[in-house]
C-alpha cells in the first residue's frame, strides 16, 4: 500500500467521521429543540388552563347571591368601577390575578396577553355591575362581552399552541344546521 493510498484512506475516514459527527449533533439539536418546544407548550397549556379556571371561579362567585361586592370609581383612566370583595371573594380575585401574572410570564404571543387582559377586564366589569344589583338582574350584554372575551382568549391561546380553531367547526356546524332546518 502506498503512502498516497494511506493518506486518501485516512482523509476519507476522517471526513466520514466528521460528517457523521456533524449529522449526529444536528439530530440531537433537533431532538432537544423539539423537547424544549413540547415542554414550553405543556407549561403554557397549564398556565392557560389555570387562568380560564380562575376566571370561571371568579365569575361563579360574582353570580353567587350571597357574594358581597362593592364598587368604587377608579381614580385614574379609564374611570370605570373597581369591584371590591369580602374575604371570601378576595380569594377568587387573588387567584385570578396570580394566574394572569403567571400567564404573562410564559405567554409566547402578545395576542394571548391582550386576550387575558380583556377577559379580566370584562370579569371585573361584571363584578362591578353586580355590586349595584342582584345576580339575576345583570344585563345580558355584560355576559355577551364576557363570553366573547373568553372566546377570543381561547382562540389566541389555541393558535399559539398550534391547535386548530375551537370555534370554527362549531360555527360551521351551526351554519350547516341552519341550512338543513325545515323552512319555518
């Protein structure tokens, strides 16, 4: 075997080892990134689920006939009413605020944060309205705004998590059902 053949063999072997190592590093990097993405997705999903749960608990407390809520005008803009609760209600308010803060720490898109802020704003407005009336006398438009804010938040969260629309299929089924309904 000549010196040139030995050099070519050694160079080819080293080149194969380098290419193999490079491909292995790339594959490991992709796996690591995929694992990181999955972990962040799980963290966000938990934060968003906790937030929605806290918002629902807050609203349920507001609708409780025994809930004691007072409201005072906000001293700064926007000047709307700020609801205040007794000790039991404060627990729900604090949970809503803490889950909103946790959500802001992990959210990957600004739409999720703005959607959560709007949902909290609508829940507070419902509580402030409830402070001046009975639970059964709350205006329907207040609920409509609250549920629309929840829907927008869920859509933003699902988009960030890479999930399809939760409402598009429901909306399509409703349109199809209307088309199939007998004329009335």
